[in-house]
């Protein structure tokens, strides 16, 4: 779906509109938010991103509707992700450095983690996976992604 702030030079806009070659699977979408897996080759099955539909450089730039929706929506997305993955907790991080869309990472923290990482070190798994130092069970990524998509379709976030 193209949003009012669509910009053909923005990679996130193109991905949100389904116009990029991104392999990240969208699991939920409405007029404010998109939730997608970060990509098939991630360090942790179930690693998702919450992304604004429109350009908003960070929380300070959310409009009133997005700001009012963020807390309840994020809570809902993470509760469902915990249930689907069996995670002990969901790591949530946002830096908004790489794109003009507010986005946050939602990373399931299990009892065991690749390379025994925890906390901020989880982000090294993206590099390690890309370098072939960490392998990911792609069938598990696909299973969790589909289970999460179905769970969110059955129980969308509050509007």
C-alpha cells in the first residue's frame, strides 16, 4: 500500500509498498504500522520490525495518532510474539539511523541464543549471520513468521 508520504527514493517506502526486492515478509499492516520479519537470514527466528507507514524520523516526529497508538500496539505485537516464540522476553530497540521511518526491532530472547549473546550484543548476530558465522534454521524462521502472521490476523492490535 502506498502511503500519502510515499517517496520513490526511500527504501522503506518502497518496501512498505511491496515495490522492493526485500525478502522480509510482512506479517501485519494497517494505515499506521507495518510489522515484518527483518529478513530470512537473521540471527534469531522471530526477529521482527515495527515500522511506520509514513516518514517519521523518530518518536519526536510521530503525529498524535501514531504516538497514541505506539504503546498499545507495541505491547500487543510483543505479547503475541512472546506467545508465538516462547521467548523469555522481547528485546526492543530503536535508533532510527538508517531510514526516515520510525522503526524498532523486536527480538525474541530465548533461554539459549546463538553465540550465547544477550542484550545489545544481539545486533552482532546480523553481521555474524551475514558472514556465515551463525546459521539460522530457515524452516524455523518461516514457521514462526507464519504463526505470528496468523496470530496477528486473529488478534490485531487495538486501533
